[in-house]
C-alpha cells in the first residue's frame, strides 16, 4: 500500500441550473425520455465563470478545510478536457490565485478518466519526491456542447471538485490501480477539435468544438471494459468485489452503472449516483461524488473504496483506496 | 445450433433482462411495443447475445421483433 491520506475534499458547482424541461423547450426531447435513458434530471452551467475559476474555488476550499498554507503545497494538478486555454494551463491559474509559490502546476487531459489518471500521477509524485499536493477535476463542458443537438446536449454539465492529499504514516492509502487506454477506438467519443491550417497549407482540419459520440459503442465499451478493469484492479489489491464498501464510478449514465454493478454481482446500493443533479461533468464527476459522500459520511475512514473513471480516449482508470 | 435452440437462448436473455414470464416471449414479440425496451435496453440485450453466442452484431436499427434478433444471430452463426 502507498501510504497516502486524503486530507480534504471540496467541490464548486455553478449556480445556474438547467432542467430537462428547459431543454425540452429548446429541442425535441422531454424529461421522461432523458431521465429514463440517462438518470439525469438537471445540470449546472456557468454564466460568468471559466474552468480555472471553478478550480480555484475548489483549491481555496481545500486549503481552508485542511488548515494548510498555500506554500505548504508542492504541486497542483488539474484534470480537464475543457481548459480556459492550452496555455497557460488551468493549474497555473489556480496556483496564481492561491499564491502557492512553492508549487508546480500542470494540467492532465484524459477526459472522463481524468481525475483517476490525475490521482495516479499525484500518488506517484508523493511516493517519490513530494509531500503534499492538490488534484482537481474541473470542467466547463457547456462550451463544448452543441445546444441544438439533442443527442449530446442533454448529457453534459459544468463543475469542479478535488482533493488535497499527502504522504502519511497512517495505515491508509492506495492499494492498487489499473489504467488502460483504447486509442484504436478513439473516434467513438470526440470533442474540441482545433482547426489546423497555416500560411503554407490548405485547410487540414476544420474547427469542431462540439461533442460527438457513437452511443452504442460507448455503451458497449463502458459496460464491458469497466468490469474487466475492476476485476484486474481487485486482483492487484488481493481483494474481491465484496470487499469494496463503495464504488465511485464516473457519473455518465445511470443505466451504464446499473449494468456494471450487475456484471460484478454487486448490490446497486454500493454504487451511489448523483448524475440526476449534475449530468456528466467528465473529470469532475468522481471528485464531486467523493466530496458529497464524504460530507454525508457515506464515505468515511475505515472503508475500502474504488474510484473509477472511463470515457474519451477511450480510457479507463481505477484505483482502490483504504481510507 | 437449431432454430429452436437459438430462440430459446435469446428468450432466456430477454426473460432475465426484462423480468418476464417465459410465455411472454415469442418470435412475434415486438421489443419496443410489447416489452417496452428503449435503446439502452437494446444495447444491453445485444451485448448479452454477443457474449452468449460469441458473435458480433451490428447496430440495431432494424431489430424490431424477437424474430429479427433471432434471424441476425442465425446469420452470424452461419457466417
């Protein structure tokens, strides 16, 4: 076990709520259709903020909760597929806002697996040279959504959450992880394509910021490969599926999670869900869920939990933690 | 595999997936209108059929009835 403590967690959700009924006035859909297929009733969208603003608020809350000074932080890692810009990276803006002058800052791009991939990097940093860091999943997906496309507009939302983690002598930490990428099927879930042209070329690729997905293939991928990943990571941790108290899965779609729980032979109650309130917030879904469950004491010390992200890439990441 | 064996195996999957009685599934059963399957239910059924028969099935727009599904499975098994 890598002895690492999750000292604090925090979330920042934009105030503006968009319900299924409101979307039904904009496009040919309805609440019953959306909810029965996805488990989503509403989502939140920014009206003035960008990704770095949400991430900074999370980081500020993490410092307040943990009583650490900004200069106690060695690194800030923000996982996002919707940064303010490619440069400066989102984490650098968080660092500036915090005044964390001793910290280095970097972004990580792994779509809906972003937070788990970020935790993999962060825990590796702690196991080598560093003492304490912040990992945040932060998204403003509303800027990547085609608000006229009912097949994708209903799915996504904005939000951010994260954790402050540090090396510890306590008997808690990371038991095992399994990260996997499936780049050969990358086309099933895409977003944010840049235009590519220069003074010497014709148009190589056109700008296409919007989400596009192959629903069948994404469903197929998630319901088949996530159980495979969980089987592998549990074997690495020398545990069975029954040994995990709470499974925190990426909150894309309730039906996908129900299918995964069934394939694992686990009670659905071990798979808490909150996508009804937030929709799919990509790299932010797992830490938002983690923070809510910690606040409600559904996730607490003494438990064994699984963090699982899956999505664009295509990618999957799973970690088993002893709290 | 005989036609009856294919049908019985498909029926088993549908009975389990939708919590049906055995006699509620026949070749003429319409997956949307009789069983109330939506697109994700169909994805799940196709996944299970693929796993149980060890075949690949293409996207499901033209699978409306149990007969359609059985015919797709038979075509894949014969290929």
